[in-house]
C-alpha cells in the first residue's frame, strides 16, 4: 500500500474564450497574495523609442508562480541540451526588466 493518495484523472479542455498569442515581453508584479504577469509585444517605433502593447494579464498564487518557475527552468535546460545555449542581451541583468 502506498503512502501517497491516488492521483485523480485530469481532463484538460480549453474554455470558449481561450486564445494563444506571441509575447516578447513579460512584466511581473507581486504582492503578499499573488503574482501578476502581463504579457505583451514590443515593437520599434519610427522615433527613438519602442512601443509595448500588453495583451493579457494573468494572476498566479505564490505556489503556482513557484511551480511555473521550476517548470520553466527544467524546460529551458531541456531546450539548451537539445538546441544549444540561449544567449541573452548583455545589457539585460537579472535585476533589470526583461522585455
């Protein structure tokens, strides 16, 4: 007999308003209750700046944020083992924003 409860069967389905989109920007805010991820697209403008348009915001519990972090780290490692190291812009530091 196992000490772990039997895992329930999980049925995944998409809601009627489900959508997918490409994001090259993610901004993160947090407070004691949750994390907020704002996904967007950065595009150059005709002037000296860039334009950032957010298209989806997602709230996560701290537990889900940590689980997402672990899953992303594992998947990045798998990607790099398969396709090689992902290089980041040297101007981007871990303490700064990644857009």
